[in-house]
């Protein structure tokens, strides 16, 4: 089994990935009122797919110039298409649940980001269906995560304070968790950039169907939200995903997932900054919601630390 050693290069690239994903929540929030959810996701994921096309071509040219086969060691185009289409369907559902959560007036980018971060707890739960053991420490971290979610979503009114936006963001988190689990199952042996490109086009086309059926998109509306869409399409979809692929080549998997979950922290910080400096970004988190965010972040860190210890314990020795 190959062990990836964490380097500064890997940490930096994944931290940049988390920063782009976190700040993209502001872009998603700023698009509300200008363009509808299906339209936003249709355009931004198609932009993400188009952005990756020249990356694939340049990568292929780079390999050919060195007398190497770009497709060596990878599965054929049929498997890329099959798994890319399935992943695109799941990604489409996840991103649209999340974007519809932004439509709710009581929600902030920071709150939605932290609810989305619950996918880190759901991944080990889904793993049970694939016969992966979950330690008691991970279950405790999951319980702590839901405690943080309680403070984040429920105020003194009790369960009556749960909103439609909370439910939509949580459902998005469920499908993001499914997306992560499926990538872990299917991605080995496939080219990550090609797989990502296919899933973006599939997600964009499916969102386009929803746009045509339920929304009334206009060219002027898309242009009015041009900057948020470009940021979410080029940077969040295209650049950040590519940085993730490269960064994980220089960073141990558990450390990588911990770094990337910082997207929720960057989302809350960028929203507070934009609200204070530019008067944009929507609602700032209340004291109770901040407590919920802190509990959830601590639970995320603990879950990753415990998982790292479990992985180290189960790792075969060099003698084996």
C-alpha cells in the first residue's frame, strides 16, 4: 500500500481549495434575486465543464510531448462516461438542494456552509453499507456534530424554529456525502479531471431541464449575476476541483479531508468580512449560531483525529 507523505505543497493547495469553496458561498448568496437556482447551477456547472476541457487537452499534450500515454493505467471512455453520468446526477441533486436553501430569506452563507459540513459525519455512516467499521469515537463526533447543528438551526422556540432552508441544506449535505462515498468507490483507476468534466456537463444539463420546466430564465438575468456565476463556475468548479486532485497527491487522505472541511469556516469569515466592508453577504450569524459553528468545527476536527489514529492502527507494517 502506497503511503502519501504530507508536504507543504499539498497543504497549501488544499487550503486554497477550501478557501475558494468557502468564498463561493458568498457568490451563491449574491446570485439570489438575480437568477433562479436551476439556472444558476446549470450555467455554473457547464462553465466548470468547459473550463476543464482545455485542461484535459493540455494535460494530454504534456504527456505526449514526453512520449507518455495520457490514458495509461486508466479505464476506457465507457467507464468514465458511466461513472461520470452517475456522479453528475448525484452532484446535480446536491447542488440544487443547497442552492434552493439560499432562496430562504432567513439563511446566511455561513449557516448553510456549516450545515453542508455535516457530510463529514454522514460519510462514515454511509460507509456502514459497504461494510466499513465505524469506531465509537467517530459516533461520539457525529453526536457532537448534531449538537452543534441543534444550536445552529434551532433557537429558544425549539423544533418549531426549524425552517425549510435548514431541511434543504441538510438534504444537500446528504447527497454531498453520497457523492464523496461514490467517488471513493469509483474514482480509482479513472482520470479525475475527465470524470469531473463529465459530471459537470451531466449536472449542468439536468439543471437545464429543471430550468426549462420550472423557471423563466433570461439572458439579462444571467448577465446580472455574471460575476457570481463566473466565480462559482470557473473557480469553485473548475479551479478548486483541479487543485483538490493535485493537492491530494501530496497530502495524506485524512489530513486532506480535515483541511478541505475548512470551507465552512472560510464561508463564515468571508460573509462577516463582506458584510462589514462591502455591506453584502446577507445575514451575520447570531451568538447562538456561532456557538453551533464552533461545536461543529471541533467535532469535525475530533472526527478526523480519531480517524487518523484508526487508520494508523490498521495500517500494515513495513515488515508485512
